[in-house]
């Protein structure tokens, strides 16, 4: 059996294997649509949209034009597709301009034209377009409330699309009668493409009543104008059965499931067995962390339900209900909770990170932890439980030098978690 002498380096190789499996250069070539008689227009949104655009225009040997929007600092040089940048996770004026630009790109097309939509995670914040008497400030308030609520992504997107002029399939509807082919990199548990980036080109079945139920369930305090608009007929979103979508095509080109399998193969090649718990784990990050810690301890102490050495992998999208004013994101919060649960278990090491390279409020993707993390925190003068209570996981891992900062990856298949038990 293999002995991993540098757990951090080993876990990092698994992360990069997962990211590589979702590299646009690998996944787009097999999913190119047929060339149209008319024009080809490319639009897109998300943290990996610029990299997808760069690869697509290299693969496409016919004429094309278009624009995509990505997060500030996540751009890539393209020759024929313009790359716009805007704010994430809260929208800004440049995002509003980008939404209008994408709508302009698809206007005036006919049935011989083709629209290729490059969609990946992060697009919701990058495509604000308030409607009616709502403003950008209203949409920012909605996003801020959702990010602090602990609501799952399905609930968030059901609400977002009902205050938007571009989400929930509206961008594709604006392109009608042109055909729209959506190439989607999923960062959604369960891989429903209509939920990625709030589905600008893919309508889903959630209704206005669903949005109102979610607002009540997660006790969201939204501006009265927002509530009045959602209750009005003007908020009704397109239906998947509408004629505007009948010729369209949706292709899932990358997902957490494929990336986790790639990481598992990388571990086995290094002589360590790998198991995948799930690619669709949701829930409070700290609670998910406690459960993962309990599983890892069971393996370490009793060699069950998996035999050592083993790396335990999982994906999905946890949430964080904001209680304090600390720094961090869902992966670092998961990891701090896990560190508290494995305290003293020297044979356990872990990495949790967002595959897009950014976790929450700072510039790190996540962090590393092991059975001695809590002791190192105490030596540095910090109480791990207190930091967790204040949602201050970034401060915890920064204090002990365990922040993981790979930079923008050019893709996004959501959370990556790897726990090594030797």
C-alpha cells in the first residue's frame, strides 16, 4: 500500500485532476453543433465563460461573432468574441451593461441563424437585468439576501428569475426564431442545466408561487417593490413548453460527477483507493463538515466503512447561513467544521475548494486541514469553534498557513472535497 508522505501535495494533484476533466479544451470539441445556413452568434456567462469562448472560436472553422461576460480578473483573450467583465457575487453596473449587450447580440436573428450559449457557474450575478420599476439596487439586495440565507441553489434561482429580464430562458426567447444550442458546464447538484447561471437560455418549471414559498421558507427580507413585482403577473417566467424553445438543444459538457471520477483515478494511480460519497451534496457547510469528519474518524479508528488507506471524495454545493461578520466561503467553513471534528486524528488530512478557484469573499479556492489544525490554531492564539461561530474560516486557515489559492481555473463544476485517511 502507498504511503503518502506529503498529503497536501497529493490532495492538490487530485484537485487539479478534477479541474482538468472539466477543461473546455477537452469537453467542447465533442459537443459542437452543426453549422447553420445563416449567422453564428456566441453568447455566454459565468466564471469560465471567457475560457470556453476562447476554445470555441479556435474549434469553429466558420464565421462567428458575439460576446460573453465573466468575473473581473477571469478574462481570456479572444479574437472574434468580445469578453466583458463584471462583478461577482454581487451584480454591478457593468453586469447590467453586459446583459443588455447579450440581448442586443441575439436580436434580429432569423430561423437560419444559430446562437451558441456558453453557460457555467457564476452567471447569475454576472447577468443582472431588473424589470418593471425595479432597479439594479433591488437586484443587488435580492442577491445579498440570498447569499446570506442558506437557501439551496434551486430556491435561489427560482427567486432570481422572477425579478429578471434575462434569466429563466428569457435570453433564448429573445433569440427566437434562431436555434439556440446551450453548452453547459454544471456547478449544480443533480446537474439540472436550467439551474446553472439561473438558466438564461434554458427555462425551468419553477413558478411564481414556488418563488414566494421559498421567500417565506428561508425568511428572506426583500424590498417591498421586489415582493410586489414577484406577486404581479409581470414576473411570470417562460415555460419549457413555449414555442421559442422547441428547436433548441441543451448539452451538458462537464459536471462534478466526471471530475470526481477523474480525481478518483488519479488517487488509484498513486496507490490509494478512492471512494465517492456523492457529487450532489447540499446543506449547511458546517453540518456537512461534521458528517464528513465522523466518516473519516470511523475509517481511521475502525477501518470501516472503507479500508485504509483511502481518499474520500465528494462534490455538490453546500450553503452558509451568515451568523457573523468573518471572512470565508462555504468550502473553508466546511473545512473548519471538519477540522474541529477530526481534532487529534493525525492520520487524517483534507482539502476543500471551489473548482472555479474562488471560495466566498477572498481570493482563495479553499484550504487544507488535518488532525492537528485546531491545535495549531490554539498555538497561534485562536479558538477554532469561536471562528466557526463567526463565519471566519478564512482567518483560521490564513493564521496557520493553510489557505489554498490556485487562481482562476477557467471552469466551474462546484465544490471539491477530498479527505485522505492513512
